[in-house]
């Protein structure tokens, strides 16, 4: 399991996303996962605290390590939904 360390700006952004009432639920959940991972919790511990699967925590931990706070991490829209939303 790769170590996850946050700088101050990343931690503040993730805390805002996790607490903000208007954040999308999925974004808030990812932010909480990353914050718990950064506290030194294992995937299993985070999964237990947030009632999600270990694989889900592992996936988002690795994506955050790879991409940090880039837009592709925040705004993932499946291709089939993006196409269906386009005007015909």
C-alpha cells in the first residue's frame, strides 16, 4: 500500500470538499477517503470507517497518488453519460 502524504493546500481543499454541503456525494466521499488514508489508516480501516469496499479505497488512494487534485480526479464522467448528454 503506497504512502499518502498531503501538502497544506491539498489537505485544505479535501477538507472543504468533505464538509461542504453542496459537494457532490461522490466527491465528498473520495475526499474523506483520501483524508483518512493520509492519517495513516490502511485501506481496510478506511473501508470499515466509511462502509465501502477495500478495493474502492485502494482505487482512489492510487488515483490520488497518480493525479493529485487534477480535474480528471474530480470530474470523472463516464463516456456513455457524456455522449447521451450531448444535443442531437
